[in-house]
C-alpha cells in the first residue's frame, strides 16, 4: 500500500475518496490515514480527501435522482407503500440527513435516498460537504 501512496499521493487520495463515496465498497478512512502516515501534508489531504469524497457523494445523489419508483418496485420487489414510508422518513430529516453521508456503509444509501426522494439539492450538497469535511478534519487532527 505504501508504494501506491508514494506513487499516487494526494491524487490517489482524491480518486480513492471519490470511489469510496459511491457504491464501490471501499474505505476512504483507511486510505486517508495511510496517506497521512506516508507523510503527505495534512492540509492538502484535508482538501483533496474532502473534495473527492464530496464529489463521490454528489455522484451517489445524482444516481438516486435518476432512479424511478417503478424500477425499485420491479427490480427489488419493494412495494410502493414501503417506498412511501421511507420517503416520509427521509423527508422528515430533509437535507440534514446529508450530514451523515460520511458514515461507512449507510452513508452511500443516505446520499442515494436524498437524490431519489428529490430532497433539496443545494442544502443537501452543502450539508454533505460539511459532514465529510468534519470527518476528515478529525482524522487530520489525530495525525498532527
């Protein structure tokens, strides 16, 4: 892994963080910690890791936005009543739910759900950025 970090450094962190925030099962936290341990500048890591992860989260949001109720019902055999029940839950938290898109495993689902249920895009994007920034800031502070 150290060879990867030395060869790709900050851009590897950006693209890895991007992929980790989409539906690709990958840990951006492990990558972030590895890049910091390899001696990369913590401020650059914070900026590139946050931006990559945020853009990946926005990609997941866009994937959700493109989704259709009929597809969920047909491909996943989920009833419209269940879809509506989840819409009510997601709508109750609204864009604030985007603060949790950094959480491993469920964060991607939150981003897709926010897009699928058409939760306001601008506030969702801003809260998503804030949550992802706060997570990487915590990691950076651990390594200072």
